[in-house]
């Protein structure tokens, strides 16, 4: 249904003296390549001047496509997800798609209910940042024939495409950094082991400790109940009880590292004078805490871009083979680590 008073493609065509089909092709991301660049620019300028907005509902009825995708997040307040969403939007908007972002938490029932709600809205695919290593939602999406790509996390069975950071390598970078500074008693505040990030970073920690010939007794691990600041503080308290002479700590993510800061301050210990701390993610603003956090930088925006590209490819049937894209992280040294 056309909105009352809304500018139409026909009016733009009359304004420029071109055929309405030319305007339609120029304003459609999938067909604008058929129109000359100069003509496309004239049409876009005229559309903007006249206040034209495409009628998504009418287009959906006409083409049978919604041009919608969904993105599931476990916690939208976590700063890590902002650049991931930006990367997704950058690619999907260029392809003419709109994005529905859902904060679905970690409860599988609510995730399933939201998935079926989006299916009812005829979304054409989902990007999931929520999956556990063995996630029933993936199978449910596959049963619905819904294209799915995982971002930042992966599942054990690799049934669908995913884009992740090299978590094990990132942990090796952190351990090598502390070892080069002279640390030999290094603890790990591990992420939840039902998540690929927690499992792979923990695995990477053990492999790095073994590779450097460190005594496992001097490399304690405490699992966090969640990727939160509060959970990090609780885990740091437990680590200090378990190994009070630890000199370095590698956290499973930056929020956990900030929780470690809190616990260490309560214990009367200073970072990095008494204990060095390394985070993981390089989320926004960790360079502004005191002291600025040394961490493992993940290319979150590129994670989002790659995930969106994979999903667009699956939606457009450009390739059906599952792909696992793993991006290399890098060490960012700030002031939370020092020599011993």
C-alpha cells in the first residue's frame, strides 16, 4: 500500500524525464549495475530531493522477498557487539537488506521462540552470535531451511558456516608476552566451557603453558560462570585463594579482566606492580581504564563483515559449501603488564 503523500518512482521519472523502470533499477541495489553511473547518481539525488523512500512491504509482496535478516546477540550491552553489528550492517545495507537485531540472552527457549517469530516475518537468514558448542538452535534453523552463519563463536559439529577469531593463537600471544616479561606463575580466568571461545581459549592456555615448559602447578585455571565483570571478580578471588603467589593473569575476555581489576584492588594488590593482567577482545574503552589494559585485539568489525558476506552468499545461492573463516588476532601491549 502506498503511503499517503509519499513520493513515487513515477514522480521521480517525470522529474528527470526518464522511464519509471530506469528509476526502479537505479534505486535497487541488485539491478543498479545495469544503469550508467551518471544516470544512477542523478536518480539518487532526485529521490533524496523529493523525499522518496522505498515501500518495503509492497516490494516484498511483489518479489516474494523480505530483504530482512536477523542477528541474535547474547547481551546487547556488551561493547564487543557494537563493531560486529557495524560490520554486518555495512555489508547488508549495500546489498539492500535491513537488519533486525534481537537480544535473546542465553536461554535456548527464548532463542527458539524469537527464531520462529522472525521466520513468520519472512527473514531470509540469521547471523548468530549466541551459539554454544552444541546448540539445538542451529538444527532448528536448518530444519526450517533458514540460511545461518555463526559469528564470534562456533559449534563443535560445524554444520553451518562461521567466522571466528583464532582463540587458541590469541591465548598463545598473551602467554608468550607474559613469559617474555619474566612471569612463570601465570593463571587463567577461563570463559564458560560450553562456549567455543571459552573452550578454545582455555585449550590455547594449556597448550602455551606446555610449549613453554611451565609447571602446570604454577598455571591455575578458574572457570568464570559468564563473560561478565562480576564473574571475573569472583573467579579472581578464587584464583588468589588457589595460587596466592601468581604474578600474571590472562583473562578470557576484557570484561572478565576488569572484574579481576576489582578483585585485586579489594585484595590490596596493584596492577601491574603486584600482578600483570591481560584481557582478550580489545573492546572499546579498555585503553581508558586504569591502568590501560594489555589485551588481544580481535577484528570485530571484520568478523561482522565476513559473516554478512557469507550469509548474503548463502541467501543468493552463490555457494552452498560450508566455510569456516578464522581471523588472526594481535597482541596490544598497554600498561597492565610489566617485567618481574
